[in-house]
C-alpha cells in the first residue's frame, strides 16, 4: 500500500529553481507538511543525464532523498513543441543557458518555428509537461505526470510565471501563462495536474 503523508511529516522539495519552489510550496501548504528545499539543506543539484522527464525527476529526487535521509519530491518539466519534434523538451532549461536567459530561449524557439514556416497557431502547437517523482531513502519511487496543451505566440506576453510561460497560450484561453493570474494558472497547469495526482494518492488533508 502506498505510504501517505500526515500533517507535520517532513518532505524535501528537490529543486533549486525559485519559481518551482514557490509553486510547489504553495501546493503543499494546505496539507500541513514540514517542507524544506534542497537549496536550504545545501544539497547540490545532480547532473540531469536522463533522456525522459521521468528519468531526470528520479535522478533529482533520489539524490536529495539519499543525501537528506528524508522523502523528496522532484519535478522535471519542460515545453514540448510539436513542430520541433518535441524540443526543447527535457532540455528546456538548458536552452536558456547558464544564465537562465529565458528571453533568449523563447526567441530561439520562435526563430526555429519561423525557419520551418510554422507561423499559424495551428502550426505552433505545444504542451507543457511536468513529471513529479517521489523518492524515499529506502528506494521506493512513485511518479505523477501532468500535461496542458496550447499554442505558442511571439513576442512573449506578460510578466507572471517563469520560464516559457509568456509565450504559451493554453487551450481555452486567449492569455499566456505569463498574463494569467497565478491563482488561475494554478488551477490547471501541468505542475498542478501532476501534483493533484500526487495529493490524491499520498497526502491526507
């Protein structure tokens, strides 16, 4: 039977991304867990050598869980663009370079689409994917996947969110994730959908 968390239990968020830490922290808060980040514990981020979101999420969660001796929750997520064969995908953060310049990353996506003649919204279909991995020190692993579909626009719009949010318009909306209020995005984002599966299985309100 899957182990469930109770109020007061400790959980490490295995991320060094400030945006992810804020989002996941807000999702976990109603469940009363004692949450600490890998950054706060001084645990280094492992090299992401996996070839899928699941593999990279597991690498991060397992490394932090082992180092902390506590259960750890890691997210690996990215933008999957159909016309680009799924790129940038698991390399979404790396497209932003060591300085995390997502303005440059978004420009790169747009330029590649333009080079393919993909100028109409129907040619700029994309999805955000998030995979959460829960790892325990004894080796137990569990995975939770969430996706949201939409289309890309350029230039970017809005200053909310992070990463590629300002160029992604989710289906059913005319605003980008960068324009939507954070609480609206949180209702249906890829990470929220993955977290909802995690909460249903592992968290007790």
